[in-house]
C-alpha cells in the first residue's frame, strides 16, 4: 500500500479495495477527506474510484502508517451521516426569461426569422404563433 505521510498529512495513497492510486483532495482522481475516525486521530478518506472508506492509522514504533478499508456496513452509515452534516449546496435555476426578453436577446444571433421564432418558442415554452405576434410590427 502506498501512503505518503509527512507531518501527519497524507498526500498520496492506494485504495486497498480497487488498487487505485491517487492524490488526497484531488476530486478528479484520488481521495476525498471525510474527517477523522470516531474516537481516534486517524484520518478517513473516500476513494473516488470505488467509493470505499479508508482509514489511515499511525502505528507506534513503525514509521509507515497502516491503511485499512472500513467495513462496508460501517462505511455506509458514516457516508449517510457525512451527507447529512455536509449537504451539497442547492443549485438555483434562473427563471426563464419572458418571450419578449428572449426575442430581444436572440434577435441579433440570426437573420432567419423562422429560426428565431423556433428558438424563442422552444426556450420560453410558448407557441410559435405567440412569438410571431411579438415580432409583428405594432398596428398603426
């Protein structure tokens, strides 16, 4: 098992379950920190590749720490608790602009009026005839 441990900080390790090797804290490839194991000072990480829990335990009189896979049942409860304590931020969806606003924003993107009508109708979820009425010159 590869563990790079310096100054009580893990920077690189290999998952004991899937053998994936990566950087700690590197979301694209590696391991996510998950705090400390209960009642210990052992850091816990989640393998990005397989999702298993990993505990890094310091051993007295031995320089290299021990890497242990956390029991899947225990890990499932730990992940559930982690999710409750660290919820993902809500993603706010911006409101759909009005058909009139969409016409104003998209008019310069195409010279083809039929294409503009289609784009606005689809984006604003209105009928094409409604968009045609918006585009029609005001009656004098």
